C-alpha cells in the first residue's frame, strides 16, 4: 500500500521527496498554479472558509477528510491508486505482458497528447464556472461548486505530475501551456470545444456536471486500463473524486425538476408561460438544456471511425471502459455495425473493424449511463401525474465531428433539410429567451438552509451534516 506524505509542501504518495529534481520542478510550477487559481478561479471567495473534503489517502475507506478551508490554502496533492505488482496489460497487441512503469519511446507522443488533452479539461471547467458563486441558489450548492472546482484543480495536478515525471522538457513545457490557455479565449482557447462554452447559470452547471463530467468518467475509465501503469493508477483515483461531480449534476437537475413539478401543482397548470411567471423552469426548457449539453458532450469521444482509436488500443495506450467485461481483449476478429448517412436523405449501416470503433464503443456506454438519470426524473414526472417525458436526443443530432458532422437531423435522428433544421432549432436547444429567463432566476441565496425559489432543497446534506449547515462562511 502506498504511504501518503501529507507533511510535504505538495502532499503525495509517489515518494516525491526522494526525487529532488522532480520535487523542485513541481514546487516551481506550484506558484504559477496558485496565480492561475487567483486570476481564473472563484477568487471572489478566496478569504471564505468552505466545508470541503480533502484527499488524504487512497484507501477505499477514509480516503478524505472534511473540514473548513480557504480555497487558496487547499491541499492539492498527487495521489495514485495503490500499485498491483502482478498487473498485466489487459488488451491490445501487448496483452498479457507486464505493465509499463516508464513510457515506451515509440508511444511517447501519443501518451503525451492524451495526457495534455485530459489535463486541459480540468482547469477549463474551473474557468467556465468561476462566476457562478455570485448567483448561487444556496450555501449547499455553493459548497458543491467549490468542491468540484478544487477537485478539478487536483486533477490538473495529477496530469502535470505525469508530464513532469515522465516526459522531460517536453512535459514541463506542456505543463506550462496548461495554464496559458483559457476557456473561451479568442487567441488561446482550450483544446476541446465543449470546454470553451459559456456556463453563466446554474442550469448549465448542473447539465455540465451531469453530461460533460460523465464523459470525463468514461475517458478516465479508458485510461485506467492503460498499459502505462502510473497513468492507469492516477486515473483510478481520479474516478473516486469524479463521482461527486456527477452526483452534483444528477441531484441538481432532479431538484430543479422537483421544484417545477411543485409549481405545476401549485398553479394547476403545465403552461410554460405560467410556470415561468411563477419563477420556475418549465419542462420543455429543461429538455432543451438537456439537448444542448448532451450533444455538446458527444463529440468529446471523437469520430465513430478512427484509426487513432485503433492505434491507441493496439498499443496499450487506452482501453475500453471496463475492459474486463469483454471476452476478446484483442478485438481483431470482431466488427461493429455503425449507422451512417446514405445518399441525400437516407440512413444505412456499415460494418467496421472493432478496433476502429473504440470511440463509438465508449460513446454507446456513455449514452446508456446518461439515460439512467432520465429514467429517474421521468418517474418523478409520472408520479406527479404528468405525461411529459424527458428524452436524450439521438447521437446523430447536432454533431460537429464524425459520420454525422453537419448532417441536419431532428432530435430523433431523422434527416431533414438544412432549411428546416435552421428554422426549428429554437424548438430544440435553449433560445435567447430561455437563457434570459434562467438568468432572471439566478438570484443569490446565502442564508443557511434557504433555497432559491427555482430549485428544491436536497434530500440530505454533505457528510451527514444537515442541509441547513453553514457550508460556506460568508
């Protein structure tokens, strides 16, 4: 079991103090990270105590401690899941061989690109969410926002450690670049498009943590299978923290829906105009937000047919999520049936080699996982006596890359004309009026135990604390 050194300037379980060169390099990077946090993080609350969990170990039980901390003083550290000395490569052309403790030279650029891309998403989300504290619906939600933020910061540290420890000068330069790109920056935007989207209301935040952080879960699951053991162990521990981010999204959206149903009962109406006048979010508006953020996250998996995906699988760089569930870990003799556009308006199927379909395999698993939350929300709506049903749009809808890139379809995946697609888009994704209404509801509520009128209270508090607990001391 890895011993955790919590007394170091950088808490870690990688024996950092035994590698003075690496330790100095990371300690040199640390002030730059703190400057970035001060400039691009939730700096309005730098002097407030927040009730946060901090990683103190990697055991399944008791891995984190809870307590008040000012965010700039948060103990960001480097934590890898415990090493299994018997672990073998579980997939691809090197299956059955011992996992690698160093990066093979021939795969160096592939590994670096994947680590940099993953690392770039972590500070991006902090930048996207940096202004949400000023319009928080409750102290409970404010605390959850801050927990997501500091853990995204720690996930950035996880990737920076790998770059410094295993990629020499190239890695150090890439680590510097992770702090020079910024979400939405015209000149130096973040690498992936979704991480340049504006998140200026809490409905977008809840959708982001439900849909986009769930994409992150599947990327981390794939990397947790990697033949490069330090990367795999890093991602296994990151998944432990990532679960809370999706919890914030699922429960947040569920509370929005619950409050909408309460207002529908109070007003005796399901008319969106009536619901809006009563200060809530109507169900069709919620559906449009789901459509936007779900489809924005789909492209993060990459193209349906990808030689890069085949190469990363073959070379042991990135496996399928939960690779152990598959019987054939070589994936040489299997194929995948893909639905593709055909002709001017048709739809057909195409058989592609399984290795070339690895992005789509992960996307299919992701879509199924996303659907679980919608089932729970639809049960709430049904129990309240309404026929409205929330649905995930087709994976063909609003795509920017892959086989369906820029192919006009409706949310069911039916091909339509470009004219109809443009004309009807306001039915399917949030309009300016939708966003203006949501922003009008974003009134800050910070009295302990109180909630904004557009969202229901949580079922329970954090770490057995009541929901009325003073989660952030203002």
